[in-house]
């Protein structure tokens, strides 16, 4: 009987598998040039539509090098920003993004609101997120998925630090690595993220600069990274 119980216990243990690791990238949208061209030259954003897209694909390469060529990539992208910028520029940006996802064997999840982005995160398996990265506009209190698409210098879609309790803590793996490449995140939101979600979020104290993505490097920070 003891042998039988031991075999059954071992059999049940063998059927319990760890969740598949996932690497989630949340990507905000660009501004429209018709608004940004009204600014003085030094304060203009997103002269290139693909700052956040290129940064995302650079990070994908980095992840696959670190975690293996079959690492599961989940790319959550704010679609309206690229649809509107595509209309302005006369380019099929959403199609090009889909093609990048297919080329890189990456699961693409389109979202249109901050609430949809939160639901997309909550759909990840328990303990599944090994890395999380955010590329997009932000301030010290929130990820701004939209910035300057429909209203100049304003956001219509975001995840605020007050919204973080809506995200399931359990989706993050133990010792998950999370980083925001948006401006000023490390000045407030990182601490709230750490407290609410139990996963440390590396954020910027100061502004981030995406100019270097054209050189094949991830964005830099004018101040320092808060870890």
C-alpha cells in the first residue's frame, strides 16, 4: 500500500508542470506630426514613427539571446496610435507591425485602451511573465499609451499607478525582471509597481532618449535608472 501511494504521489507530481515562461513587451503609440510641428524644435517628439517599435524589436533580439531562440514573446501594442500616424503619413504601419511580429514568431496583441492593456496582461498565465518591458511615452505617474494622437500634448489612453492594483500580482514569475523605458517612471511609478505587484520595476529618473535605437541600442536615460 505504501509503495502504491508513493507511486501515485510521484505520478501526480510529474503531471504538475511549471508555467511556460513569457516575455511581455508593452508598446505605446507615437504622436502625430501635425501637433508636434507646432512645438519648438527642441521639444518635438516622435519625428520617426517607429521609435517604440524598433526599440521593441531590439529587445526581442536581446531576450532571445539571453533566454534562447524559442523564448515566448508577447507584444502588446497600442493600435490606434499607429493607425492614426499611418493615415497621416500615408503608410501601412499596422500591417508592417504585424509583419514584424510574424517574422519574429511573436504573439501580437492589439489594444485600444489602458483597460484593454490591463486585460491583456491579466490573460497571461500565473507565474508566466519572466520579463516585462515598456516602450512608450510616460510621466512619473503613468504609462501613456497614447500621447498627442488626437489632442496635442495630451493622453487619451494610459495605465496610471492608481490602476496597478487591477493587474494580477500572480502573473509575474519569481524574480521577474521589469523595466520601463518611458520618461520619469522611476520618480514615482516604479515604487508603486513594486508595492502593488511584488515585482521590481526599473524606471528612469529623468528623460529617456530613443535616438540611439537607430544605432541598434536600447534607449538611454538623461539621469539614472532606478532599480
